[in-house]
């Protein structure tokens, strides 16, 4: 079913600084959200400025009623009656409008784009359709790019058959693995809303039937305890939780399995490895982007 975006009315007053406090209250009564900004006219006339008071409403504002309220304040305070501007804004998806500025992201063979982007995906690339939203993982962050780049490198050497995406957020990494290796992926997140977003994104990317997402704090969900160990675990969470989970990771990783760890700053690498080495895991490769490290570890 198509989403219908409501009309929005934009209300505006241009005021002298000393009149803002008096008239602001009217917009607070008649608009759902109020904002203001200063127009600096100092270049024009010595230190002058004007304030733009703006309000937004999803119901048509009653011009007569608002004007009456403004007139009452003008009469009581001695300020000039300001001219009220009301404009009906076009019925558009403002979130989508804002997303238009986000260009696609390259990470190895992965080509991450939002649904607002309608260009042609370059040949030979693995397209990941992910919209910036409530769950982390639109591909912009250095840690996500580091993980995708590492997965791309691994994908050129080996096909993994049993991946775990721990801390999936938008599901971007799990979806990438499901697409690249055409395998079933288990994705987990501690945040139930991220779990839903990830499942939706998997469907949007045509891998919904190969993607299971569950709520789990670390490795606590039963879905992780049963069944065979994972041959690849990808976890882009922070350094401290990674360190806490080192023992669980080793317990859930197949003997010839590997893990891609991210979410740590490059100076935290020694700490993170210090937690994994006693579990028999050593560092194999690393990628650093903008000070964020992504580590490939294995036995
Ligand atoms: C930095 S985001 C990574 C999202 C995505 N995997 C990416 O690479 O862009 C970290 C995610 O891990 C989840 N998370 C944090 N602590 C967790 C835990 N103990 N167990 C499972 N998920 C956790 C957060 O809710 C968040 O969605």
C-alpha cells in the first residue's frame, strides 16, 4: 500500500528582536513545531537583525484566529502587528527528500545505495539496498565499510556456508554475506527494532528467505546455542562488548572459522586481541579507515 504523506502548512512571521518573546507564544499554540532563526542584516544597516519565527502544522491553520491572537498581543504590548505568512508545502516524503543527498557507497565489490538513488549499478558489483533509518548500518560509517571490504576480500578466497552477523543493525553485513555466498545467514541484535529493520531490509534485497534475525544479547539466544558452529562471525560492536564476548565467540566458531571484528578504534586493537589470544585466536589481517580498525581473526 503506498504511504500517503500529509500536507504541511508553513507559518512565518518576521519580527524585530524585541518582539520575538511576545509573539512566539502564538505559534506555540497554533503550530505543532516551532523554530526560529536570525537574519543578520548587519552588512546592510549597522548591527540590525530580524528574527524569522517559523511554525509547521499538519492541519490547515485558521488565519483569522491566528491574526486575532497576534492583534491582541500587538495591542497589549505596543509592538507592530506582524504580517502572517502561511504557505502550503507540497505533499512529499521529506525523509526521502533529505536522503537524495546521500550518494552510493563503494566497499570492495559491495555497492550500497538507498532507494532514492535511481542510477545504474556498475556491472560486477553486489548491490546492497539500504536506507538510512533507525538502525545503524547505512554503509557510511568507517566500521561498516571496513567490514564490507574485509568480507569482499574473504569472499574472493572462500565461500562460507554458515555465517553469523552479530549486532546486525540494518542487517547490511548479513545481507551482504547472504548475497555474496547465496547462503542462509543468522543475524542478531540486542535491539528489537533493529531486528525488524534487518528482516525488512533482507526482504527488500531479495534474500528474506535466507535471512533469520533474532533478538539476542551477545550469544545468549537459543538459536545460537543449537546447531553447528559458525564458519564466519561478523561483529561490528564496540571494543568492550567484543572483549567480553571473546570466550563465547571462540565457543561458537568452527575450528577453521574466522571472525571479522569492528567497532574499535585502532589504539584499542591490542586490548581486543589481548582478550581473544587466550582463546586461541590470532590476528590475520586488519583494515583501518578513519582511525577505526576492522580485524580478521582465526585460529
Ligand atoms: C555499530 S552497529 C553495527 C550495525 C551493522 N552491523 C554495521 O556494521 O553497520 C552495532 C549494533 O550492535 C548492536 N548491539 C550492541 N550490543 C549488542 C549486544 N550485546 N548483542 C547484540 N547486539 C548488540 C546494536 O544494537 C547495533 O545495532
